[in-house]
C-alpha cells in the first residue's frame, strides 16, 4: 500500500512539474505559484482560471470569443504585465500563411518588432508562439502571443504585455505559469 501511495505521489509531482516546450524555450526553471486567488470563469463557460484577488480582472464576450483580461495593478507599469486568456470559435490552421498573418499584425497593427517564434506543444495541444518588442516614448515592452489549437473549430490565444525592461524573463515565466493553470471546461 505504501509503495502505491509513493508511486502515485511521484507521478502527480512529476506531472505538476513538467515544463512545456515554451517554458523550456524561455528557460523557465520552476513553476510560479500565486496565492490568495479567486476562480474566474469566462462568460461562455469554456474555461476557468485562478487569478490573484488583488489583480484587476475583466470579462468580455461576443458570439465568436470569450475573454478574460487581468493585470497586477498594485505595481508600477514598468514592473507588471497584462494577461489575456481568450477562447475563439473558428478553425486555426498552422501554416506559412498563418505565420505571415501573425507577423504582419504585429508589425502593422501593433507597431512591434518580432523577435522569436516557433511551434511546439502547450497544454498538450499543438501551439505556436511569437514574442515581439516595441518602444514608445521612454517605455519599452514585450508582447508574447500563444495560439493553441483546441478542437477542429476552436482555439485559444494567450497573450502577455510586459512593460519595462527589467525582469522580462521572470515575467514571461510567470505568465506561462498562469497560462498553464487554465482549466478547460469543454
């Protein structure tokens, strides 16, 4: 009986500590834990997520998407980040046209400079990420986008806007930890 308990505990510990392709890409060493959290569900009930209670969180939806925005507003802008979790109705095709569209949107619509991108697995689903950077006035910022194919006609996007130039990697890793903690309700 004790061997069974030890084996089960080891499996749970190993699976909880597994890092995603993108966490390895950004050299995230260990998961971040957030305390004093509240569970939020998106309006269309596709996902739920634990967010620190002190963060400002807003919900949005229409017939094709359901979003949750959140940010730690207790910190200065140069020390924080804004996260967006979005479920989308629609097909997501990972191909060269998709990559071109993501890059062109970053450059033309958001005035960003793409830095790095790639395919991998995130949340055990086929995924694509792109990290871009920009500078406006005296404030630099980074923008991480992750596209996750969920079903044939559904996908998720996770984005993080990271302001300032200090502790960028740490805030990317914290964002990835929060993204990984999503629970799909479908």
